[in-house]
């Protein structure tokens, strides 16, 4: 149940380079980091904020070695011009999308524009995380705050790059990486005294996407969604109620159905136009057989979408359970009028007549006089006969549906005395069933 849409960031990634030069840049960066490692251990240099500022810059540069020239959406022609060296391999998929593979990186293009990238070789591991640590160390040594402005600017650049990194990982369905990146972004924004509720939501969503393969992630998703709401997460008109839908599903998957219902009700109160929330309420109450509550929400759904045959079918089912035979048949008729090949309302219409006939026969068997028995039996036979056209239509839609054939066979057998034409139908059905 997953309908979230995350738009790819279009922020430019700073820096100019080409992959042909990156191996030498890798070596230079590593050499400089080795020198910086030694400086951090020096009695005087190790307590100098500048040493750690330099370290942060080195790690930041290491992050941008491969991707500094890239930006989301850049065209393949632009990539070829900027990167100079041709790719080692170009792979084209069935949908016309392309992958350019260089020695250090793969570029994924969709509709001619850069969608995402995968680094094959990197200068160092976790460069942005290491850059943050270095700047934090610099801040702790900078007692007079002389470097505070530069450190804050560095945090802002890192925060921006973490945003690009998150969307890139999400695009590649690398949800574990995206989750960790969202947490890094939250941490950096805290250093900037910024509460970015969106990234609490993104952390929750990345955990949510991991939950199918790791059930422990459901609770993690719930925790971050709840944190986002508590911090004032605002949804747009387009996605309004989405977080409550995700909470509903996550809570259901942890077995906390009571909490799931609270979230879906809260979400629907806040965003009554969200159809997913409305449909979840319908499904929740329908699964528990709470027909009156189900009808309350079904009526709202049908009022919004009177041409939705599936909603009309659901309405017919619930009305049948409530004993509203005629209203149930009317709902099924409306569904069939929209889609004459929709098996379920066609079949269920036949079943409504069949079940009502069975009820009349039960009453007939309790009759105290022969006259009353005959009256009720004749009424039952009329209802059985009304079921036949619907079940025959259902069998036309699904010719191999054995259950429909068996019911029709029993009806033909029952009515063949009263309606002689049923004899041939019975024989044909018997042959069709291989009896």
C-alpha cells in the first residue's frame, strides 16, 4: 500500500571535474587526508580549529569527486560534453532508458534526463558523515566562535547534499541507505537549529519501505511518523492524509489494530477528501462485520464516485448482509450497468435470489397447513427461477467457474418439472461437469 511520490531534487551539485581525472584526485585526497590524520594527532595542530576545518573540507571534496559535475535531469548530450571521456558501457532497457557506466560511476537516464547515479569507486567511506564530525570538532575547539559562520555554511552545504543523496538512494530503491541519509540530514539540521519535519517523515517512509523484508522496521516507521506529527509536520493538499494512511498500515502490521483505527479516524477527520483513508475505513469495518459503520462510509464513497462499480458491488454485499434484499439487488444492478462483464455483482445477484428462495423453503417446511406450504414453495420456486438468468450470465463471464455450474445444475434439477425446458439444460450441465 504504497502510493507516496517523492520528487527528485533538481538542485545543482557543485564542482567541475571529469571522470578521466578522478583516479588522480582520489590519490591526492587520500594523501591529504593522511597528512591531516597526522596533524590531528599533533599536540598543537590537533587542538587548532583550522586543522579540523581543513579535514571537514577534505571529506566534503571527497564526496563530490564523482558527482560534482552532475545534476538531476541533465540530458545525455550534456553529460557527454561535461564528462569528456566516453562511458565504458551503455546499456539500454526495454523502456528506452539508458545506463552509462564509467570506471567510477553509473549514470541512470530516464526519458533522456539523468534520474540517478551509483558510485562504483569512492575516495573514502561515508565522506559527508566524516565531514560533519570534523566540523563538530572544529566548533568544539573554536572557543571564541571565529569560525562559526563558516561552519554553519558548511553544514548548509552538507544538508543540501544529503537531500540530493537521499532522493538518489530512494530512486535506486536503496531504502536502507536512504533511511541512514535521512537520519544524517536530521542530525545536521539540528546542528543548524532547524527542525525539518519532512525528514522525520522521510526516515519513517524509508523504514516503512524496508518493512516487507524486515518486520522490525514497522515500529521504526511508526516512531518517525509520530515524531513528524508531534513536531508539526504539514501535509500538502495533494498528499493530505498520507502519513495517517501509512501509520494505519504500519500499526496493522504490528498487530495494534486499535491504534490503527485511531490513526485512520484522525486522518479522515483532518483530511475528509482523502479517498484512501475513506476506503481503509470501509475495509476496516467490513472485515469486522460492522455493517452499519461500513455503510456509513460506503455511502460517502459512492456519493463521491457513483460510477465506481467496485464500490457499488461492496455496497450491495453489505446491504445483503443487512437483509436489505431489494436495495442490495439495486446496487448490484448499478454495478452491472457500469461493467456488464463484472462477474461478482452478476453472480451475487443470483445468490441473493437463491438464498431468499432457500429462506422461503425453510418457512414452507415450518408451515402448519398444506395450503401454506404450497404457497411458500411456489414463491420459493419463483425466486429460484429469478436466480438462473444471473447465474447463466455469470457463467458466460467465467465459463470455467465450477461453483456456478453446480448451483445451476441444482436449480435445473429442481425446476425441470415446473419448467420442462430445464430438463435439457440439466443434461447439458451434467455433461459439462463430466458427471
